[in-house]
C-alpha cells in the first residue's frame, strides 16, 4: 500500500508539502499541487482520514438527523444533502430522531461524539433540549424543513402562501366549505400551513370554522381519523387539503372506507407532491416542495458557517410549485389567475433573509 512518503518521492516534493495539499493547511503553488495529486492518483494512495482530522481538527463529515427517512419528502432531502456533501468532499452520518425530543437529543449527541464537523437537523416539536445542547457546546448546526426562531441557520420551503394558493384554487372552483388536515402541533410547518389556510379563506370572504380544521399529526393513521371526523361533522367539507404526503395517503384511505369518490364526491388537494401522485386516479393536485434543494442549501449554509463561525445566522426560504392535476375537480388546465404576492409564478428563489 502506498504511503505519503511514496507520494512525496513520486511528486519530487517533501512529505510536508504532500500534507499541506491533502489537509489544505498552507497554500501550495498550482504546479506543485497538480504534481502531488497526480502522484496520489498514479499510486492509488488513500489518505488516512483519522490522521488528517488530527491535523485539521476537522473530520470532513456531517451529521444528519431527520425523522421518517422512509418518507419520500425526507428521502429527497437526504439525496440533496448527500449530493451537496460529496461534491465538497464530506461524508455523511445519518440518524432518525423519530420526532421524539428525548431521542432527538440522544442521536445528536451520538453524532457529536463521532466528531462530525456540524449537524443538519429537522427538529421535533419540542426542540428546547436540543437547542441547549447545541448552543452550550457551540456545535455548528443548520435546521432544515422546520424553523426554530432566528438565532440559527435554517432552510425550509415556503409554507403559508402555497397553502393559501390551494385554498384560492378550490374557492375559484366554487367550494365554500374547505377542510384542512393539519400536521403535528408545535411544528413550524404546521403553524405556517394553518396560517396559509386561514389567510386563503379570508382572501375569499369565507368564514374560518374550527370544525373544518382537524389534526392529522403528520401521519397516515392520524389523517384517517381526522378525515372521518371531518366527514362526521354536521356540515362536512366539500374539499379537503392535506398538509403532507403521509396524511394524503391517510385521507385517501378514509375516503375509500367512506365510499366517497375523488373528485366526484369530494375534492382533495395536498401539500407535498411525490413521485407516484400522478399514478392515482385521479391524479393529485399538489404543492411540490424543492426538497433536494432544501438539502443542498442546508449543506452550503453549514459549510459557510464552518468557514465563518461569526457571521449572522440566516434563514433561507425556497419557493414551491403548484402541480395541477385533476383531484381538485378540474378536467383541464387550472383557471388563470394572478400569482399570490411574493410567489412570482411559484418559481425562482426567495432572497436570503
């Protein structure tokens, strides 16, 4: 097996120069750097990552803690994180906090003990213990998908205004009783999507009725129960919005159990598009989140934090896209209407704030 000494001999440089190239601890002239890299490639030299971390105080690894990794949305975030990390030469350690505050703290502690350079976390609804742990130990961290105030770097998709557009679309189609199956209480995504729902109702002069808002707890079974409650109300909704993809599955199961057809008996639209949404009959009208971009942006923010620990924290919000199919009751293209303020065609990128 080739050693650093072999690389130095092949490149005609000192062992210290090879170390500087590998660890980026000092500037090296481009010609010399190329000679070292060529020698590494010719000899098949594999750097000692542990030894490198002792020199640089970096392991070039990132910890990722997200719940429900089997969820297509978080799977795509993972793909964005992995691509962004590998592109910059970083490895990835992954843990699932299960949306449980105690387990969340445990897995982040384990990631920290493995000397990751920083962590990316989709926080639980009760992240106080996590925040205290990160802040006390000054661990570089970026929160993704869910926000925790403005004292940390974080990135997420827009939530309120896209839900407002779903309400807007259903109201344009003549629906007066629009229900919402909301997510887990305490999550910023849940709070913001409810806010968008209420803003959309107000936009069309529709009264907010608490009986048309049901908690689905961001899961399949919870959404099934929520839809059954909505259907049992004295004046059930004629259209339902589900606030994530797992709850969309639960809603479809509940409607099937009730013998109702979408959209003939009830319109259904959802926040979260997923790869098989167009396979359902009818195809699901949905809000598509830029999940891979969320992951890649989180990596970028974390690496910028590592390079400049003192810079002010930033929150990045990325725009979503309205995907029109037929579960809303339309048989062709969505009716023309102006985009909501701040969502120019639901494309492009919001500025960093």
